[in-house]
């Protein structure tokens, strides 16, 4: 499922699936480079895609976060500020509070 929601200072893109999911207590690890929550032999990839996406979102003044449950799928959401709010808040901490992404 894919959704797009307009919020006061930007937009939120949401992508959800009914895949293997993950334990929500490990959500931050998803955004660390080369960290994987599953064995490498189970799924292709290097473990860098979500880390790169999170860094790109941060550079644009937004953030990326995830929630899920094992066996119940996952939902990834991306907040991006509208261009006018991104310019007005560049370097300021007035964007809506979001999760802190570790590098």
C-alpha cells in the first residue's frame, strides 16, 4: 500500500507491505549502514539502501522512519518539507519532531 498525506509543513509518503516485518524495537538499526535484521542469505542486498534514503531525507530537511511487527509486515514513512518551509527552517529546529536517525 502506498499513500501520500499533506501535512502543515510538507508531505508524508507512506509505503506498507505484508512481508516478514520486523521487531519495532530494532527499527533504528534498519537505517544504519550494513546493519541487517535478517541473514544476508535470506535476502539480497548490502544493507545500505535505507541508510542512504534516510541520509537523503535528512539533507532535504526531512526524515524517514519505520514501524512493523514480525510476520505482520512493515510501514516506511518519509516526511519531506515543502520548499517554502524547508527554506524558512533551514538550520532551525522548528520542523515537527521526528525520530532521530543514527549514522
